[in-house]
């Protein structure tokens, strides 16, 4: 615990927490993440006090189907980053992740090993809310880890569903993990993850069918244009449990980060991240206002549209106004 | 052409078009749908003038993977509805649909047969826009068909992607079409379509693997709760090209519609539809405002967040305000 953190223990003002967090206190970061997960006025105040100090971390998304071994891979990548002298933050947004308790015993023990290193900060986040709620909380958490001085922030999500794709948009470099023999996997990739993938990993590459999965991924990649100055996504083999192929993946992730910086694409990614998170916040504000009363006392906005006493376009305008009002009076 | 439609030909005021459309003029409906697809002030005015008169049609969604034969099925269901004395509207939101020109010649000829019947109004809509744009246009089109007095309105979409699931939320009864041997198909259903399915059709049921697909669907259905008073989604076999099993599907669709009405679930569906479309409109307004200038002259809202000169939460509030302002000054 830092001096400042010690001095401000029990002090629940956002200003005090922000100061300790910006100094790198893990205790302050832990409390800040709890605030971020809960959302609301405190979380927003903390973000406002720390946001300008972020923007230095390399945010690396790791996603893939359940059972693809992405948690094990994330852990292995975190270890390599530590060996290379970087401080690490890990945010696991995945109910099946060992980070959130879904692991077999051996996994948990190795996990705890990693979590004993003060240079690694691990946090899990449960799936929650609708219309951007999860993305809002995850993006806030990433920003706090960034502001707290973590050099690399890994964000792990299950690669299915709209929310998860949205979360990947806050990352600078996205690693998509596939496994041989899951035909559905490649299929699912088509649904939206493929377009955000920067590095492909075929994990459990000792399994039958690995070559075919690699060939399929390479074939699909020829269909997706790569921005100028950014490497075509490599397709790499790994066996995360045996720690095989991890260094090469870490190299590819770093090379992608470096290419973003020199090509000017980093600004494009930062805008993409900004857009994803502003939309997520707007979504949570709007969702909260959906049940607000409409005109007169004939029920909520939505009920009035359903009863055809209010036109949908007018309701949408009213919804935006109410979402803004709510935000002004009581924070969501 | 009705007398009114004839009298108002060339008259481009929303009031005139609304009057002719409400009288059931197919010419007026066709023009109204063109306005709806384009969006903007005229479309909104037309909706405002006709919305209260809708709410009588049975809106039936038909969705499934590409190649599942859902267009052929929709056409067959439209024919049965006509035989049962109903007037029909068909909205195809699917680039691969024969309704939109993706058909083999034989299909098109049969299609044209159907389109010669004045009791069937067919319209296709191309995939377009982002963040609710397609859903907004499709929902407006459904409402216009409803207000024009069509007894049944079929909406056909490809059952992949978030937008398509959103469109299905405007339907009262959703038919999900699967085909044997597409393992991915059942997989894809898990992603969101399953929870909106009211009637399952296994098309091309003469193919190998039909029994297995049916068994898988039934197994999955045991995991999804059904609201009280609404039948558990039946899983029906069909061969749409041979016109086998169509009557039974039409019966199931009608039975579902009747159960909605008697159980009170119709109101729940209407609220679901209202919510989906209000959110879609709000989404288009917000998307249009994303590029609006932020504070000062330091770029757009999103650019300022990306540069960390503006906090995401403040940007989200500003976005809602700007989306509302835009709507007030220039219609989207």
C-alpha cells in the first residue's frame, strides 16, 4: 500500500481515491473498479478525475468461444508481459473464466501464483445489464487500469454476442482464439468478431484438424481488408496449457501495437474505442428511461406507443430528452 | 387505383397520401413505403397521420439461415392466407430473397403469379444503415401495411445478426426456419433468435438428418420458458418447394395469434414491438449525431473523447442532447 493510499484509507471522496489510484495504489484501483462496476455518480466522478491521465496502456482484447482456452492463453500472455518488464492489468468479462471461478483446481493454483505478483492486477466482472451496461462497466474498468499506470491491460470476453463484440472495440489489439474441430467456431467468427481480429490464435494446436482450421482462417482473412500500415492478421498456433507458442503470440501483439503507433492507425482505434464507449453509456441512459412516463397519465412512453396513442418517432425524441434529464437529476 | 388515389395522384402532401393509404390504395401504399425507406420528415409525417389506425394486422416474422428456403415458405404461407380470405402484405428484408431478385427463374415466375393478385402486396427492402436504421425502416413499412388494412403482414429476414433479431421483435408471431444438416444453423439460433421463436419449421424435411434437427430443436426448447397462455413453440416439418406441410404451419401461426389475443400476451408483444422500434429510431438519431462537434473547436465529440479532452460520460450526455436537437431542426 502506498503512503497516500494509507493516508486516505476510509476516505470515500472520489478526489482522494483518484489521487491514490493515479499514484498506482492497487488498493485504490480495486476500490475504483468496484465503483466502476456499480456505476453511478461516484464512478463517473472518479472517471472524470482520472480519464485525462490515461491513454498510455496497450489494451489487448482476448476473445474466443467457450472452451477455446482463452483464459489460459491470457494468463500465459500476462506472464510473458511480466517477464518483459511490463506491469499488467487483467479484466475477465466471462462467467466461464477461471478468473471468475470457473476453473479446475490446477488452473486456480497457477492463477493464484500469478495474482501474488504485485505487477499483475486481476479483476473479473460478471455479465450484467442490457443495452451497453456491460460494455460501459468494462470500458470504465479498462480506463481505470490505464490511469493507474498498467502498461498492458488484457480484456478477456467470450466471443459470442453483440455485447462482447462491443467490448472488443475498446481494445487496440484483438486476439481471437479458435480451436480445431469446432466448425461452429469459425462460423461464429463470421458474425462480427472477424472484423475486429488483429491476431488469430489456433489453440490446442496438437489436436486433429488444426491445419484445416488454420487454412480456413487464412482463407477467410483474404476477404477482410487490412488498413494501410497495419500487418495482415497472422494466424498462429499455440498450446496454452503447455505454454507452447506464447512468445510468438506476445511478439505479434507487440508488433501490432507498434504498427498502430507508427501508421497513425492508433488514432483510428482510439476513435473506435471512444465511439463504442460513448454509445454504451448512451445506451444505458436510454434503457433506464424506457419506463419513464409518457404524455399525460396514460402509462409509460413504450405503453403509449403500444396502445397507439403516441407515435414511435415522437416517443424516440421524448426518450432522448428523458434520458438526458435523468442523467442530470439522478445518475445512472 | 381508388378514386381518392386517382384524385390525389401527383399530390405529394403527406395528408393526401395518408388518406389514400388508409383507404387501402396499393399505389398510395407503394409510395408510402418508398417514403418510409428513405426516412426523414415526410416519412415521419405519414406515420404520424396513419399510426393510430394500425394495430389490427397480424404481423408474422419469418426468419432462418440463408438457404433455408424461408422465402419459398413465406410465399406459400401468403398463398394459404389468401385462400383463407385474408389480404396480405409481404416485406422481404433479405438480399438473398427471391422477393429482392435473388431467385432462380422458376421462383420468379411463381413469385410474379403471386404478385398479380391485388390481395397480396409485396415489397423488398435492401439492407442499409447502421444502429437501427434498417429496423426503423422495416418497422415503419410494417405499420404502413397495417394501416393500409392488410390482414396479415409477413416480414422475412435472414436470421443472423443483431439487426435481424431486432426486426423480428416487431412481429407478433415469429416463424424460425431450419434445415437438416446445417449444424451451424441450430448453433446460430442459440445466439438470440431462439428466444423470439413461436413456431419452428424444419424445411426440406425430406433430407437426411431431419429427425435429428427436430430432436435438437425440441431439446433446446425445453430450456426456454413459454409465457402463460401461449403454446409451447411447435416444431413442424415442411417441404416448401413441394408445398407440403404449409397448411399445418399456417394453422400454428393462426393458433399462436389467437392465443396471444386471449391470454393477454398480445399486449406484451405490442410493448416489445414498441420498445424495439422506439430504440431503433433513437439509435438512428444518435448515430447521426456521433460526428457532431464537441465543446470548442477541437473536433467531434468522439474525437475529443479519443484525445481525452472530453470524458466519455459527458460526451454521452452531449450526444443525447445533440441527437434531440438535430431531430428538432433537420429530420433524419
